[in-house]
C-alpha cells in the first residue's frame, strides 16, 4: 500500500521559516518525481515545487521562488520543503505527491499518490 505522510506543519509568524517533510512507503521512491502542492480555503490545489527522481532538477511556482527550497533524500524515502520568509498568503494545507517518472509537472492530475496534508498557518 502506497503511503505518503507529511509532517512539519504548524503556526509560524510572518518572516519565519518552516521545513516540511514527506516520507513515502510502498513505492520505489527513486522512480518517482515528487511535488509539493498547497490548498487554501476556498481555493484550488496549486503547484508549489517539484523535484525530479534523482533530485537533480527542481521547479517552483513564481510565488515561492527564492523563498522555498525542495529537496529529497532517496535513501530515506523522504522529500522536504524548506520555507523561508513566510507570508500570510502562504497559509494553506500543504500536500506532497508522487508522480511515476523523472519530470516535474505542475498539474495535479500528473501525480498519482498524495499525502493527507499538513496545515501551515502564517500569522501577521
């Protein structure tokens, strides 16, 4: 059974930092590109960041570029999202997702497996 579990969410003040983790099981982690998405109340799920199966290439939404960093440790079956300079508009439920293949893609339909999400709340 494939399972993705996010952790590291919480409440943080604007300007602060947070690191999210996503641990996968039930799949060959190195065969999957990984993505982070977020969904604010009343909004659709949007792409935040992606990383290729080797970790050699990354992609970011314009809204988070230069503030967020995605990484992975395949030996630990874990992907990370380091979030710096957080803003209130970053408040959302953050989801990790796995896509079989090398490439990172921003569309949610490209990712087969999803975690349950972790809440990130950024206060003013």
